[in-house]
C-alpha cells in the first residue's frame, strides 16, 4: 500500500511540474511564438526543430536556450534568418529557473504531433 501511495504521489508531482512548465510556456511565450504558425516571431515548431538539430541532448538544448533567451545576442543566435525577418528578440525579465522550465517543456513537447492530432479530429 505504501508503494502505491508513494508512486501516486511521485506521479502527481511530475504531473504538476509538467502543468507548471506548460503554464509558464503558454502564459509567456505564445504571445509572440505561436506553436505552428510564424507571425511576429518564428513558430515553436520551427525554432524547436532548429535547436534540436543543433542540441539533441536535453541538457545542452536547455542550457543553450536559457542562456540565449536570458540575454539574446545576434552573434550567438541559431536563427539569423528569423532575426533578419522579425528583429532580435528583446531581453525579457525571466529568471533562469523559469527559463529552464520553459526550455525543458519545449524540448519534451512534440508540437507537430500535437497539431497533427487536432487536424485529424
């Protein structure tokens, strides 16, 4: 019985962390970065693919994204084409812990699959 309760508790903590990360992402990033459409900034699908190509290991992906978003610089960007089209992303007042949560959520979420599922319904 203790094992079941502990497993349930751990599952709920993980679920809450995932929901928190999703809330941070959707409450902040999707103002400019739509999931599957480029408007005022690259879509999440586009920049996630570019970052995954350069940093397939989650730790490296998160570290790079956190550092870049914390202080965006053209010379360290992976997306010069997006800067040419939309301008450099402004510095935002996020702490690195929040950025780590958001970057981890972006790494873990297959936005393409998420939107393919909506089209087939």
